[in-house]
C-alpha cells in the first residue's frame, strides 16, 4: 500500500499552480476533466505522492479548509523559500521558521493562494 494523492478544492487555478509549481518548484504532472465536469490538476515533487487540486468554475466554494490542518512540502532551504513565497505570492507566515531539535528540522508554515496552510520542512541533517 502507498499514499497516492490528497485532493483539495481551489477557486483560482492560475495562482495555485504558480504558487506550487514556481514558488515551491513542484511539477505539474497532469490534468483532466472528470465525468462530473470538474477539472483536476496534479502536482508532485520527487516522491510519488501528488496533490490533486479540484476546480469547478460553476461551483461556489467556501474555502475555509474543513478538517485539513496543513499540506507538508519538503524544501532545501526554509528561509529562502519562505522569503520567496511571502514576497512573490503574498503568502502569510502562520508560524516559524523554527527548529525542531528532536528531529533536526527547520519548519515554517505559510498560506497558499486558497488559504490552505503549507508547512515547509527542511532537514538539517547533512
């Protein structure tokens, strides 16, 4: 068994794809319109797991993330990624950056264009 993807609703495809693909260097792997008329966009990093973004222009979304605490993304440098996202994508810093001593990680939390919280995780093990 394996985790394949997580699906979240979005209302602005362009800003979300720019944030995740340009801001976080993830790759847009595919997109398609399902039988229900909903367009599905997928992004992924080096691992096999993907994030699926669901968009329906006719659907009125209340994007208060229901039950989703955050989306975790591994990055090479938390501080430079955080700076890039805040300056280039109007992300708001929710927490951090701060070091997690027991795991030797540097983490920070920011918002994406849809208001979801994204945890940036840098391994400090060299």
